[in-house]
C-alpha cells in the first residue's frame, strides 16, 4: 500500500462522503452485482453472444 492510499483513507475518515454520494455508488454497484450473479447462476444466453467477424466482414471460424 502506497502512502498516497494512506493519505486518501485518512482524508475519507476526516471527511466521509455524503449520503447522496453513498446512495449513488450503491445505485451503480448493486445492479452490476446482480447482473454478475445472474450471469454466473444462469449462464450467458446464446442469443447475446457476439459472433467474431474478420476484417473483411466475413464470418470467422475457430478451429
């Protein structure tokens, strides 16, 4: 851990973020965590998988 991180943590302890900032971060983190959980439990649907395409626009097949 570098000294800059220690200074940042000390600043956060002295001046904690506002309730609005915490709510904003939670509003972003919770949907992301739910999406990861659903993807891990149910898997990724085939219709959402992008097929790789070559430079000329043709289909690219993996061997």
